[in-house]
């Protein structure tokens, strides 16, 4: 090699350092990309949950806002062997996949005709109830049958209000504001009264971090305790 002539190039160590730095940059880039995608999916899922819950609660509020009640003097408490009031309010509990969900039955003028039904209005028996779907997830269904009412039975053809239901709770308030976990307007326990208001609380979505939504519906009319 002639004097004053230098060799230019990269050593193996320099090349390895460059590759190492490049791999770190690629890892950071893909991690950021995956984080953005993950956050986007979470945001979209949350938006879907909010829209589903809004539509579900809006339907319930509309149904309960059109509630139909039997009022005195036409209403009288049931006799020992007499038939129950067809427009009674009953809130109880059902078991789905070993989990308890509240169920609510009442009468309302907010009938929704399904299919080719020729009848578009009338007083309907409406029942909100939880039911296991084909994939064993839980859905909230809405039964709607015009008077005269038949004995209620769960039916997979009833419309679904929301999917991925994690919990459903109704709270009943009397005319003095006291709250109850269940209600039967044909029972002497509540003196044959109807609730003054009903609270609704439901959870939907991811079982590890479900979205919870609540509202409360006050009735413009209600039946006070019957003496």
C-alpha cells in the first residue's frame, strides 16, 4: 500500500451496530402502529357499545313512557280465585347461564307491529328478558303481544334490544321514594300499588370491562296503594 493512501469502509462492528439501531427503529415503528390500531379498535368498540345502549334505553323509555295501567275505581284487587289484572306490573328475576338477570313485564300502548301484522296499534304486553343466544352469549329481548294476552313464553324470534348483555337491573320506587328490587302490582305486599318510577341499569360489552348505563323513568300516572 502506497504511503498516504487510506482504506475507507465499514467494519463488521459498525455494520452490526447499524443493524441493531435499525431493528430498534423498526420495532418502535411497528409497536406504535399496533398501538394506534389497538386504540382505534377500542374506540370503535366503545362507540358501538354507546350506540347500542342508547338505542336500547331509548326503546325502554319510550315503552315505559306509554305504560297502560288499571286505575280505581275500575281497578279492584284480585279475589282469591279471580284472574290477575291484565295490565299488572311484575318485576322478577330469571337465571341465564347461571347468572341472574332482572325481568320486567307491563302493559303499554307502544306496540311495535312485526312482520306483516295488520294491527298497528293497541295495548300490548311487553316483557324485557335476558336469553342465551346460539353462541351462549346473553342477549336482551323484547316480547310484544297485543291484548288479549297469552301466557308469556320466551321466544327466539322476539326482537333483540342489545347483545353481549352482562347485567340487567330494574329498581322500583314507590310514591314515597323508597326503592325495591322486585315488584308485583297484584300483591298485598305493595298494597296493590304500581311503582312511581323505575330505574334501569344495564352492562354490555367486554366481560372484563363492561360499559354501564343507567336511567330512571318517572310515570305521569300511577296507582297509589289500594285500601
